[in-house]
C-alpha cells in the first residue's frame, strides 16, 4: 500500500467522506450527485471525461477515491450494503482498504470499480450504474425470476413417487 492510503478513511468515516466529496464537487458546478441510482451514470461520464482528457492516474487518485466512496454510499443507501474495513487478505486482493458488504454477505469494492473504469476503455462491462444494478438485482431476485420464470420448486425424493 502507498503513503496515500494513510489518509484513507476507515469504513466508519466513509459516509462523511462521501458527503464532503459531494459538497466539493457540487459547489463547483451543477453536478446531479444526489445519491440516486440514476446519478451513477453521471459518475460514469465523470470518470470517462477524466480518462479521455488524458489525465494521469496519480493526479486523479483522490478524485477517483471520492467517486468510489460516492458509488459505495449509493449501495449503502439503496441496496442495504454496509461499509467494511478490509482485512489484510482483502486489502491485498482488492488493492483498497475499504469496501461494502451486501445484505447477502458478499463483499464488493466500489472504489476499485471506479479505478477500473478509469483504466479501462469505459466499456459497458465497467459501468458503475450497471455495477449497482447487477449487485442489487442479485440480492432481490432469483436467476429464474430474472428471466420471467417462476423459481424452481424442489420436491423431496420420497414425495416423487406420489406425483
């Protein structure tokens, strides 16, 4: 981990960090960062603009972290996630000190996802809005329901003879 990580807030400070970041970003312009799911498209556009502008990754590291905090806070507010401090193994895997735990127990790295969008070509596979929709949708729907089919019913082996 780099020296910049010493300034990185712990999980318990991510909500106020995201709020302060949003206040700074919206004071400069009329960015619609209102913690709505729709606002994640704005984050996609902001990250794409930073990348297309040819900005060096190191120069925008703090901005990318702030945007990741914002994405995580949208997950917290709308999908029931909670901020968590990563353990040593998770820090090594994700390359970040904090992330979110979804209601089903899965751990995700919104800060890293923002960095991935910046480093990638901005394709749909790195969309932050899609990231939310996939994570949130998994927690609420079964795979069968996602395709408009009823969820399968398991019939105990003993009861099969009666059918």
